[in-house]
C-alpha cells in the first residue's frame, strides 16, 4: 500500500507513514493533530472529500460509532479506495460477553 486515507482520523493516533490524508469532522480534533502527521481535511465519512479511486486503501479505526450512516460511510470508503477498506471497531455489548471477561466488573 502506497497511500491510505484515515477516515474519522481524530488526532492521528492510529496513523502510519502511509497515511496521505486524514478526514475528520471536528476542527477541535484537527487542531490537536501533530504537525508531523498527515494533512487533515474536514469532512464526514458519509461524504468523503476524496476523489474516486484516489488512494490504495481507506481505513476507519474506532470511529464508526460516530457516523450518522454506517452504510453510506462504508460505501464512500469503497469508492475512494482502489484496493482495500479496513474497519476496526469495538462493540462493548459483544465484548462484554467474551468468556474471559464474563462476570468481571
């Protein structure tokens, strides 16, 4: 992968050097990004300000719970990515049933 778009990038905590653009709806989060990070643009997952097929991959790390329309956001990621779409998320209701944590408080 030569180019990656980080969708819902926040402060850039999960970015690698291959991230070439970060999309973040919050100007507060953009202002907290390191100057050495990828350039960030304001935008929402459901309407990405990125051209069709403009990046090798699009990633969304721990962000989809903020999206207004999951299907639209994923469709946009598919539109902008030439090769891969990666979504990593956390669902507490599922994780709380994990056998190792059952009964833990």
